[in-house]
């Protein structure tokens, strides 16, 4: 999954990118976007590493895309920037909460910009379909079916409704998949503050409008990261920073994108895998390798918390907490999985 960091110019979006990935922003990529990887903090994974002492460790990672900042004045120049945003599966909208900033207005304006971009994409396609139908081309029937799926969606945008709040039919999902509609994507709102203080009134307004909100003093935390451990602890206490925004933001992204973590572990490798919540054992097997899904026989599952608490697979089995499941079993967050297969 690729997470896009989005926002207007000057919001500190690239500072947040550096805080999460450790990658310094590259000025040469300001118009094309820059990719970095964030390692997901995970106490279960750390526990498995201590238990197995494997030769190889592979923590879960999230790919982050620092997209070009949008202009507040030149709307036409934003179209190309929005095309980079479409590459992301979910969005982190960064709002700079500095002197004179209005986070609520900024959030609303950015949503409007995304709606306008989506309307343009859909209306262009609708116009082409209507022109094709009018010319009675051989694919007229197919064009009419596609048009019937797209027009109601365009209608929602014209009414000022966000598409992530709408229920799409399977046909509508198929008809819009190639457009990667911006307002269809899940959004986490990050208020990049000049200090570590939280404006509860602003947060309440935004959450009341359906946003998931996290406060993050990205600039301050980058400065703290450059200090030695003793100075860092002292200044963090002065600012009231008790936990790194890095960990809080990644946990919030898990919630917004409905991700869970499952594990494969032995003396060779301990690995954490990301999976969409509600996915089956068959989907998890395919996440590990396509051959495991193709030749799936069964999966053996135990909770990592049980494994760490009892100390061994033998003890987990003795406690009746080891389960053999079929392909339709829904994987739970924190499961350790062994897939039995034959190809």
C-alpha cells in the first residue's frame, strides 16, 4: 500500500515525510513526488525476534509518497500535481497550524479541490462516451453501460458529496478503478503544529466533520532527532512531547486504512505482513506467495500474544490455543500463520 502525503505548499508536508521515513526531501523531485519507506513499530514483532533469534528479520513497512504541494492561487497548475496524488492508495492531508492558519477552512478547501479534480476526470469520460454513443459505434452497448455507472457518481460530486462516503456497486467499482478517484480514498488529517499543544476546539470541529485527526509537531521533532539522547529528552520534556509522532501517525494510518498485521516466524526469519482487515486465510497465503494461495490446503494459526506469553508453540498447543483453519477463515490482527500447501 502506498500512502500519499498531500497538502498545500508551506504546510510542512516534507518535514513530516522526513520524520516518518528518515529520508531528506530531494528538491529535484518537488514536481514529481518522492518515495520513502516507514518501518511500522510493532511490539509483537520485537517479541518474536527475541523469542526466535532468527537469521533474518523483516518488519512491516509502509511506502510513503511525498506528493507535490498544491498551489493556493494557481488552480490550473494543480491538475498535474493531482495526477501524482492519484498514485496513492490512501492520503495523509497535512495542514500547517501556524500563525493565522484556519485548519477547518483548509481541510474543506482541499476537499473541494479534490472534488473538482474528480469531476473533471469523470465529466471528460462521460463526454467521450456520449459522443461515441451518438456515432453509433460497434461498442455502443458497452458505452451505454459504462455511462449508466458513471453518471450517478458524477451526480454525487455535483451535489458536493465525497465519494468515500458513498456505497459503490461492483459495476461502479469496475467502471471507476482506472480513474483512482481522489475523494474515494481514505484520509488521515495531520495538523502540523508549531509546538506540541493541542487545540481541542479545532480537533473537535474536524472530527465532527468525519475526519480522523492527529496532531504532530513535525518540525520540532526533526530538530529533536538531531540532538544527543540526553538533550533530546530534556527538550522533549520542555515541549511536552511524551511520544514520537512517528509511532502515533503510523498507528493512526493503520486504523484509517483498515490494516492489520500477521506474522510468519521461525529460526530462519521473522516477518510481519500487512493485510486488509477482514481478509481470509487464503488472501493471507497469497500475500506471502502466490503459490501458497494456488496450492492452499489449510492454515495453522495461533495468536502471537499467546505464543509470547506461553513461550513456545508446544505450550500454545497444550493450552488448546492452536487452530487449524480453512481458506475462508478470517485472519485476526496479531495472528501467526503457517500455510500448508501443495503445488
